[in-house]
C-alpha cells in the first residue's frame, strides 16, 4: 500500500485585466511580470464582431502550467506528485456605470 503523504498547498496569484483588445495578466507580487494576450477576433466588412480568445486562453493556461511544473513540483521533491487540485477564486474589481 502506498504511503500517505501530507498534502502541501501552494498559492498562485494573478490579476487579469480586461482590455479593449485582449487581456493583461499581472503578477501582484512582482510588478515587472506582465503578460499581454491579444483578442485575434475579426470584423471583415460586417457590423458584428467575432471574438477569437485563443491567445488569451493560451496565456492563462501557460501561466498556470508553468507555475505547476517550474515552481510547485520543484518545491516538493520529497514525494512523487501524481495530480493537482486547483481552486480558483475570482474577485471582481471595477467601477460603477455612469
């Protein structure tokens, strides 16, 4: 039977700012770490706009996977990590409509 391991928890913080043409991902713990992801949508001769959030999806996913592989796994080498539980908490920030 496998040995039970005390499950350590790590925390990642990220601020995702909604811009007119994409997102800006900021690390609130390191002001120099900023990632831009552009909405690659298109509007070709039409009034409607078709959003393409592919770059934004990839930027957020890359941040999370890089953190898991480069930070979390590297900190916990005392046992074999087989999976992760991820809890996401979103705190909405903004301003009133005028």
